[in-house]
C-alpha cells in the first residue's frame, strides 16, 4: 500500500462488471446520469479523525492505451485532450468500449469521459453492494461508499480494517506509456532540479494518465502526471520536503473555503518550480527551514498578484486563468493573513492535526471494546477520558470509592511517594504503591 504522502499511486485494476447493454452514439447531455448533477455529493465533508484516519487517492486504470493511440487537443480546454478510438488500429478497445463512444460529424469516434465515469460508478456501486451483503469477520468493513460528483470525479470509499478507518478516493483513468507530445518542452528545458540530481528522462517521464475532465465537455480528458511527481519528490532534500508538508497543511486549513481554486495540484506546481529555482545544497539546510516556509508563502502570493500559476509539466497552462478578480482578492487576503503571523498559523495547523489524532485514538479505543467516557481533547491531541461506563451504577460507585481511597491514602502518608499501577488487561482495578510497598 502506498504512503498517504505519495500523492496518487496507481491501482492495478480492470473492469469488474460488464459494460452497460444499451448503446447509443448520439451526443449526450451532461445530465446523463444523476451522479453528475446531484449537488448533495459535492456537499460531502469528511474530517480526519472524525470520519477517517488515513486517506489515499488511487488511480484505477480502466483502459490501457494502445501503443499507436493518438490524442486530439483541438477544441479542448488547456491541459485536456480527447481520445479517438479507431476500429482498425485498436479493435480490442473499440469493441470493449463501444457503448462509451461518441461519433463526430467527421465520422471519427471519441471515448466519452462522462460515459466512462458513469460506467465506473455503476461498477463500484455494484461491487460495494455485494461486499456489504457478504461482510465477514476479519475482512475490511465498508463504512462509506459514495461518488464525489463534479468536478472532482472520484468515488469515495471508507473501509475499516483492524480499527483503522481508511479513506480511498478512486479515480478512473486511461494509462499511457511514454510521454505526450504536448508536454515534450518540459523534457527539453534545462536547469531542472531532477536533471541536476541525475534522474534519467525515462524515469522522469516514463508514463502518464488521462482522467475524466471537469465537466466542460463530455469527451474531454485531462492530463495527469502523478507517476512523474512521485519520482521527482524522491529527489527533494528532506528539510524542504518537511516544509512542503507543513506549508500544504497550513494552506489547506486557511483555504478550506477556497480549496477548489488553489487545489493541491496547483500547490505542487508552485513547490516544484521552487525546487528548480533554488539549488539542492541550500534546500538541504535545516537552519533555513523558516525561510523555506515563508518563501513558499511568498510564491503563492506572487502567483495571485500576477494571476499566473503555470502547471509544472505543461507550463503553457495557467491554473488561475479562469479565476475572477473577487476570488483572487479573497485568496490574496488569506495568504497575507498567513504571512503576517506564520508561527501562529503553524501552531493552529499542528493543533488541528493533534486533535485529529486524538479522535483517532478515541475511535480505536472504542473499536477494541474498551469502555471509556471521553471528556475532551487536550492541547497535545491526547484524549481525556475516564474508565466509566455511562449509566452503570456499579462502575460509578467503584470509581467514587477509588477517589475516596486515594484521598485517604494521601492524608495517611504525607510526604511519601505514592504511585499507581494499572494493569492494561484489566483497567477496572488499580494497585497503589506507597514508597516501595504495594497496597
């Protein structure tokens, strides 16, 4: 299993159920499937600690592109492409995906991202329903299985295994070997940090993916270079990598209401551009970590003020080109607030992480059957609770007698060292030690 910090690993999978039986090649409307226009799916808010403990994003290759597969960028938004499927050059995929093809006036057939997305949802809905019926002890339990809707295009699945709740965002994709022509200039540029580190072109640009577009056109797919990002992050000096995670968490908290604009992809682009601009020897210095953090904040502010945030792998694509003035102003004000007191922002982010860990600890205790009443979470994220079962007079009486016993022991042994030993296998009984003598 991939680390939660490894961005977007690829899940090796193939279509699990048959394609829809009905076939139509007429142009489709965006409301072809209720998942695409139901606003409730976009209102789903999940919180670490409260709803899940770990989270991953997994790319699920529903199709592996033919070696001769061509892409057509005409008429597409920047950073997106269509996928023509030719019956002569790629008969297997044409047969498999014929119900998801749309015929153009020119006679060319394109793979519909919207139809593939809807097929993907039907597959996962079918699989999760069967899994819930056949739940067995010792196997992961499904806590949540819902589509995220537009424009995220992901299926959110929360599984509980051994008391740990793991959230997976499953995204359908087309897997390609090699490198797209539209991103060729990125390989030809010099001065990249990964070039200075000696990474080969074949490792930096060995594969890419196409994910369903964001709803502007049902046939458009967007480029994804997650595999290359994973390779590049391995070369980033550890001090700067630590700053990246801290900076990302601080901004995620500060921009919680504007997260659809400065998305994680945009933040990673800013981060990689900073790696190119600064020498690795400097980024390896632990004593410069505060400067690294403030520098990344300044980079975000510069992108907003210039309304320019170029994609790292597709520099001609401006990730802020569709953002209106009011949103830019709002974002700039938030970033200035973070920049004015970065220490406080980091402290708040750490407290949020600690609180989430405390909630996870509480969930684990309850999952393993330990009856504890939670009274709160302290500043370090530790759960505050007592060994009391709600509405259990016998236990409450035992707890009261324990308090009386402690008070009496302190009064009788003034100046002595008193400690408590609790058997983790039986937390209902406590043993006291006065100096070196157990009672």
